[in-house]
């Protein structure tokens, strides 16, 4: 459940924390002769990172986040761990360059808690939430230029429809895009409430009565477009897997089907034996590089989803490296 200190995030309860620690712990404990390295590719409020640092006194953290506000809060929260903590303002697909610059050849355990963070949702001025009126922003990294307002007011209707259909899985994408195009001719769409109202009136009345707020899928699609989330994740996940040594582990928490699908396909492919069919024995060079640590995607307990509703859509997948790439 989110809460606690609004400045540092202390008191914030991270999603599926016990399971994350259970899965990543063996990768940390197997290391000897050096400090094990834990990568938190989506640091956020630092709750998972704090728990891992507390549980493993010799652990070194490399924490990434594109949100400078999140980094500032995590820095305060994790200050007591001193030089065990290295924080970087970066998107997680920049991982290879960061590790190279830091002189870190491998990370022993890695976590990616994908999607929008609680502070981004809770702070109305960030423009992520359709339930609160705010400027149409949706930038996770407020140092970047592209905003949701620029997408809504500048993209051609056909491109808007594609984004809503592909990233929001919105079946009324064409109708919503056409309504946006008409509305912005009268005046630019610049607020979350105005866009949410427009989406609501653009879809059939019967559809509005089920499935929660009808603007949810549109806001998800715009957020993904503004932040390049799916393309970034397609690059970041292989990079993170490549940074793991034998025995290293990764955990991914995904909150919508698009991210989870990318995760599943990538991990399953790495866990497959690619020996050509018809050969009498598996070829060593084609044996699986990883083993899956979960059977399908794991979901949080009913207790957790009751106390923390934002955990309700999460899907957890994990894997361990078995052999080096050839």
C-alpha cells in the first residue's frame, strides 16, 4: 500500500516484496570474494532497493530512474547505506553504457518494476491520472521535450488511432482519434479532464457502463507513446539478461499485457533448447541459456491486492542464467 513519507517514500510498501526478495536472494548469496551487485532498473521510491540492501549487508546497489523527482526521494531514503548505493538518471535501455562507465562487468540480481510509479499517479500536475484535472504531460522524465499534449494536438488522426489501438488495446480507437481531431480544431486539448470527458462521450453508452473509466486505455496508450515504453523495454530486457553472470537472476513486474508479452517471449526464447530437430542429442551451444523460475506469470495474493489496489494487475516473471552466451 502506498503511503508513508511523501518526500522520501519511507513507509511505501513495494509490490510483491517478499516474493522479489525470495527470488533474488539466491543470486546474491552465491557470490563470494566480491560485493554482489543488485540492479534496480526502475528505482522509483526505492522500496525494493531498501529491502534488498537491508537483507544483504554486503550488497551494492545500482539504481536507475528516468524521473529526477524519484531519484531525489530515493537518494534521501537510501542515504544511510552510504557508498553501497550508486544512483543514475537514466532510462533502463542505457544499462550497457552505464555499467561500462562504472566499470561493472556483471550484475548478480536485477529487478524491473515497470509502468508508472505511485508518485507520478498521485501528483496531479504530472498529468498521468484521468481522475484529476491537470496539464496533459505524462513525461516520466520531465527533462524530455515530448508531452501528451503534443501527441494529442500534433499527431495525424491515423497515427493517433494506431497508438490507441496498439498501445491501449482500445477497440474504439478510430472514433476517439476522430473526436480528438475535431475538438483540437476548436481549441488545443491541454487538460486531462477535458481529454477524459471527450473519450467518454466518444464511445457507445453501453460500453461506458462496464470496465472502469473509459479513458483508462487512452491514457495508457498516450503514456506509452510519450515515454517510448515498449521500444525501450524491447531493448532493455536483452541488455539486462546479457549483464547477468551464470547464477544471476532477474525479476520483472509488468502491469499490462503488452509489457508482459514482451517479457514472456524474451524469457521463453532464452530458456528454449534450439538444437535443430532430428539430432540424437542436444548440442551444447544450443542448450538453454536461462531457466524460468516461475510457472507462467505469478500474481499477488488477495491480501496484497486488497491493501494495495495498484498491485492488482501486476504479473511477475523471473529467470536465472544457466550458461554464458556463446
